C-alpha cells in the first residue's frame, strides 16, 4: 500500500496566503487586560542592576527586561514551570505581546535567568514595585499586617537528617575509634595519641604513615573474591572507613547550624509540621517559613527563613518595614515575645500583637484555675503573691537567661514555703516531674518586663484602633496566603536553596501585587487601606 509523505512544516499543506501587512499583536488584547498594566508598570522600573548582573564580555541573548516581564506575568497566572512558560511564549498572545518581535526564549534560558541572574537584583526590583505603589497612593505606609506560613521545599520527603541521631552516631564512632585505633597503630610500631575527640586530620595523618609503611615494605594491595588481604591493607581500609564516616558527620554538623534537621535533597530546607499532611499522621515535611507583611492588601515585604516559629522572624521583618516608614506592625500571638516587645519600644514602633493567652484568659476554666499566676492577688509592697489558701509566695531569686538571638531575659522566681499538707496542692501544682507531689512546692517564674509589656499590649489591642487593625490582619494577610496557596496554586517551591527560594517568593509576591492592583482599578477600590466592618 502506497503511503503519502507527511510534511513536518504544516504551512506547506494549506493554501493560506497573507495579502496584508502584519498586524500589531497588541490589537488582539483588550484594553483592560492585566498584561497591559504589567507592561506599563514594568516600563517605569530601573533595570541597570539587572543588566549589570550579566558579564561584560558575554553576549546578551535575550532581553533581561522582557524575560523578567515574562516571569512575573507567568507567576500572575499560576504558570511557574520554565517549560510551560516557554510553551506559553509560543502560543499565548499576551506573552507574545510582552516579547515584542523577539523569538520565544528556550526553557533553559528562562530557568537560568530565574535561578542565577535574578538572585542578586530581585530584592531591588521588588522594592521598586512597592515604591511605585506608594507613589500612586495605594499604600498607607502606616500599619503593616504580618504573618507567616510553611511552604514545602522541592526536596524528597524522606531524605531527613536529624541532629540528635547524628550526634549519637558520632559519639559511638568516637568511642569505637578511641578503643581500636591505638591498638591498630601499635601493631605496626606506630603511636596514635588519643585526645578528647579524634578529628579528621588525625585520621589523615595515621593513614599517611600507614601508606608510607606500605611503600617501604613493597606490599601490593589485592581486591576481589578469593584474595587474601595483608594486615596493613586491612588497617588502611579501616582508617579510610572511619575517615569517610567522620567527614560525613562533620559535613552534617556544618549543615545543621542552629537547626535540628535538614533535607539531603535541599540542605537549606528544614523539616517542619505542615497543615497539608500527606500521610495523615502528623509527619514532618521539608520546607521553609515564609513571612509576609501586607498593607492595603498589597505585599510590601516578604522573607524566607529556616525558623520553625514565627517569633524569630518578627525583628528582621520590622527592620525592612522601618526603612519604608511603617510604625504600626500588627501580628498574631505567634510573634509575641519579650524580645520583640522591647525592640518595638526601643525603635519607636507601636505594635499590636495579640498575647498568647488572650483567648484562653476569657474561658471559665482558665479563670477558675487556682494554680495560674493571673488568678493570684499580688502585693506590690512585699513583692509577693497569695495562693488560694492565703499563703505568701515570695520572690526567692532572679534567673538570667538569653534568647536564641542573644537577648538577655531576667526572670524572678517566686517560691512558697508552706505547701506541706496543703489540701489544694494537687490543684495548684501541675506539670510532669520525677519528684513526688508530696515533696514539691509552688514556684512562679515571672519576667516583670514581659508582664508589664503584655498588660500594655492587652489594653492596646482592645482599643477601637486595635480592634479594627486586628480585624484587618485576619482579612488582609490571611487573605493573601489564601490567594497565593489556593487561587494561584502555589504550595511547593520549584527551586532549591534559600537564596533561590527567596527569589521565587518575591516573584510570586510581585505577581500577586499586580493582580491586586488590576482588580482594585477595575472595581474602583483604589486608595482604600482598611476594611471597615459593617454595623449589624
């Protein structure tokens, strides 16, 4: 049977002839399309630092400005893969409009531009966009709503390395080496001094001396089945095995830093507890802590951290916001700490942070708990509390500690000396302890600075302004996370490494801000900063 030859160029199979001048592709795009807004905003930005990121001797194959527009527009529309971006540049009219008359870039060019070229300049480009929004009157530059969320890293979920397990295995290795290596060295007339720890350099010196003996004696090492290894060969292989294991533990300890875990696939990722639990058993997943600051529904600052809790990300975020002129940070209970309160007081910030016991303190169970310090009367003259039976709980001593960031904390320890035989002892003294209840006494740990700050904060958030700002915090920053995760479908990073993940987060935030600006313009809501609740 005779078959027809199919042409790879499909235009040769049709009788289509163009008899008109090529049309401007922009005529096919509606006047109110978001791609026109993106193009207009991006044209007002300064790209000198972006062009400086390219080598002066190299040739710029594609326009960096147009590549940047393509990336941001892709993130605006939930297109994150470099291959899908390349496909969109070949098929989508809006992407062609951003490219002008340029040929569609290859996916490798897009990926290389995002992971390498943008890393040093994306912060500057994001700041420029925020300043453009401020110049347009879209930002209040007064109150910023802060919150954090956990986003999964592009790493294997089962590639975990735990700090405690590593330290335990390293201790076992050290004990084994201390017992075997001096005996092994003595067999060949060598001396191997053992200190507190055996380091990798000590193993290298021993291996070097053993190999020198091999060269002197002319021993040829054998490999494979049926071969009988010389004692010197077995000794060198044992030292090599110990050296490889010690190097591995040194490498792991360097990657840990102050963390308790990391992923072998992405060493900057920490294993965190996520809301999306794929195993339905509370399993940890590798990820990053993404913290956002939102003003007038726009993201004005974003940062990636490896912290498991939000409290350690508050001060770095406020340092960025202070440079933009913000003076009223609003956050939830996860950001409360004496260190954060003190920083706000020293830097002129009027913070609105909900105390962690704000909701619990309203419950009947909390108010009827006789063991709570809040339910005990305090005498300022004698600096003592009174328990449920009327016994004094006096200040015994001060305990000085430091936070993770080095902030000094002074805690006053109050102790009761009349707990023996008290009928309310089981209700007053709680918590697990190896000491029997009969031998325990009531202790209160109070930071007077933190207590004063919490009382002031409690009064501030219950004011009219505080209630309005707390309502907007739940609407604006929680709403931003909802749009990013659900509407834009971003639940896992594509890039690996903290720096590259930060680049990806800022691209996502820029796409979010341009979508928000477009929606506000089209709905006539420009210039509105806060949501005012409607009266019932």
